[in-house]
């Protein structure tokens, strides 16, 4: 080969040697320049392209270092033998292959998992970050305590005692990068051969996680008070995963009688535990926050898990376990060698964020923001000429609409999508539908955390139009039932 047809772009930001290197590499990968073929000499190619010889030499050096070409003494440069090896470039079909609707963009998204990131305290977080790194502090970059730094665990312990009535010491707390990691760690602490029961409907991520970790899984029906303890006994489970302060997705608050029944179930047999997921307990808009189940535990049966993902930001990736003494002993013996998954710098920032009062002020601000959106959503829904009831309000960041009269969940979701609005059906949160545990009516979840009041009002107005279109020409429906 005496020359290469390369169209160089002298005015481009990409250096000329990179353009030459990129062209030759792509031609080799596509097979247009075959293995073993000789490349032009650097002198010949620089004359052909009208560039300096050093430019061509830089391109060849890069190709040599990556193994695309090889230099043979006194003979020149040849394409390396890579035929039949792993195909580096992705097939075009794999790039374009997407599931139905995966690329769809919605103007309004009522996700029940939303967080308002515009209210994130950027200035405070930036200030604390600077303070933590203002001096050369080598200890911040050494491997820290496997449970998390003591200062942060102490701050979390004080917060949990004051805000959630959780009884614990810093020694009982383990800090980790998100609930998923901590639940995986917990399975390593507890060991295999357990059967886990979850409420139905439930938090599907936890179900999938336990199932993939080879635990036996059970689903337990709920009533208006939460997980039914009689059904829990029949399930044969020895671990119950519950969300008593605000069940997801139904929003049920477990009353004290049911909590005591659950604790009694755990005490009746050695090795039984309750995992209490307290994921969004900070957001309650009527009355005082509901105390955690862990605060009623006197026998070391409740394993408490909480997170800052909802109250601060998902990317913070900071969650925590509170282990009862018997489980803490197991952790020390089995898993204390596992390093912490959260950097010491981030832990120190969060510690100061809590200790200096920023977290409390941020919670108060966010709670007021979400309450306003909650109220706006309810007011807008009351104006709709549709037959539904509302539940799950006054806490969390979503509520539920229950439709009667044969309305179909799939159709409601589809009609909303035609107006560029994404809503969510309750059916996707049910794990075990064949036992008759599915919803009796059609239920739609509407989250409101990531939309301002103006967008909420407009989105609800469009939902009213969309969900009334299938009734065109029919008698006007009854007004929606007000809660």
C-alpha cells in the first residue's frame, strides 16, 4: 500500500495526528485494511497528505502502542494479525435495539420515586466540602472504619433518637453506599437458609435482591393496618421485611396494635427478625411523625434501615443499618473485615451537614415544598369530572387514585401517555397475583416531588381530558369522591 485516502480537516479541533490515527484504526477494525498488509512509510504518507513527518510518526506510534500495527526492522509498518479475534466495535443492531417505549420522552412524569433536586442545598454542601479539604489531611484518604466513621455514626444516632425514637448507640450503626449494598451485607451477616416475607404489594427492588441472594421468598397479604400477622405465621418465614411508618406503595401506617403483634411473632421463636425499612419517614404533612417500630423493640429483633437518598439526594449514596446486639455480634465475627463503601470525605461532609443544623433546615424546607405540591395535586384532582377515590395522602411523596366502574389500568396509562404524561399502575408492585392478593379496583400512583405547582395543575388538567375521552358521547360521569 503506497497511500491512504484520508480526508483531513485542518481547521478541526481534533489534532491532525489523531485524525490519521483514528482513520487507520477504524479501517483496520472494519477489515478494510487487512491483517499483514503493509502501510505507507512515514515519509511517503506525510508527502501524500501534505503534513509534517512528525504528525504521521505520532499517529503510527499510537497505533503501535495499541497493537493495531507492528514495526518490522528495515521493512516498515504492517497491520497486526487480529482477524478472528473479539469484535471490538458493537454491531449496529445492538446500538439501535431498544425495548418498546424505552426512548419515549414525557412532558410530565408523576414518578412516585421523585426527588426535588432544585432544592438541594448546593451552597451549604459546597461550603462544607471546602472546609473539610481546606487543610492537607492525609487521614481523610486512608482506609477508614468498616462500619463508617464514628463521628457520622454518632450524628446519625443522635438524629434517629430525636426524630425517629430509635434506641441505638453509634456502635450499632453501619454506614453503606445505598440500601441495596446494606441489604446484601445483611444477608452475609445473617447467613443462608432464611425465608423472607414481604408485604404484597411491596418494594420490588428488595424482593428481587433477596431472591437473587438465594433466600426463600414469601409474600403476605395486607389489610388496612399493614402486613397480616396470621398470614405471616402461615408463610413459614423467619424474617419479615416491613415499612410500618409509611408502606410503599400503599402508604399504609401500621398502628400500634399491629406493631406489637409483629414484635410478638418475632419473639416467639429464636432466629426470627424484622427488617424495618424507614425510607421516607421524614415527609409527613398531618400530625407528628410516626415513631419507628425499632423503638418498641426490647428483645433485639428489629433491624432498622434508613437512607438519605430521599431526604437529601439519591446520588449521595448514604444509607445506614441499625443492628440489634445479637446481630451486631454476628457482624463482628463474620463481616467486620469488609471495608466501608463510602469515602471518608463524604462521610465527614454529611456529619457536619447534620451537626451544624443544615440537615434539619433542609428537611423543613423540603417538607414545606412537598406539602405545597401535595395540596396542589389534591386540589387539582378535586376539579376533575371523574369517579375515583384518593388514598395514601398526607405523607410521603405520592398518592393513589382508585377507579371503579371497570376502568382499566393499562388503558388509563396509555391514554395519559398520549398526552405526554407518565403515570404508574399499582399492579406492577404486586409480586404474587395468583393468590388473590391483587387490587380489587384499578389504582394509579401519582408522585409529586419532582414537579412544581404549575406543572402539576397543567398535568392534572390534561389527565382529566385524557381519561374522559373514552366517555365521549356517553352520559357525564359522577363527580369524583372527595376524601
